């Protein structure tokens, strides 16, 4: 039968879906919707993102009190113990 094939064509900024139709009538509902998203290829934005992630991790490490870290370690040990018992 004349079933349309879907192929992918990669452009520099987004992916576009294109249909190749062989001996099939084309209807309005057969159209493919195309949506482009930003690629985030700017080196300055990437560096700024890494700096913000590092600053966030540093703030969390410095501001969370010691007892909270120990409580998380205790909870992780309990969880690991339960997983070992179940198996």
C-alpha cells in the first residue's frame, strides 16, 4: 500500500519531520507540526550555568548543619539495610 514514511532531517537549530508520500493523496490532517527549541550552544551561557550550579552546591554544603547531614547518612544506612534484608 501507499503508506507514508516518516524521515528525520537534522538542521542546525532544530529537527524537522518530513513525510515522503508516494502515490497517496495528501490531506490537511496529514501535516506534521514542527516545533523548534533553543539549542543552548552559547559558551557564555554554558559557563554561567556551571558557575551557578557550583555556587548552589557550595551554599547547600555550607549552610546545612552537621546534624542534618548525619540524619541523611543514617536514613541512607537504614534504606541500604532494608534493601539487603529484602534480597
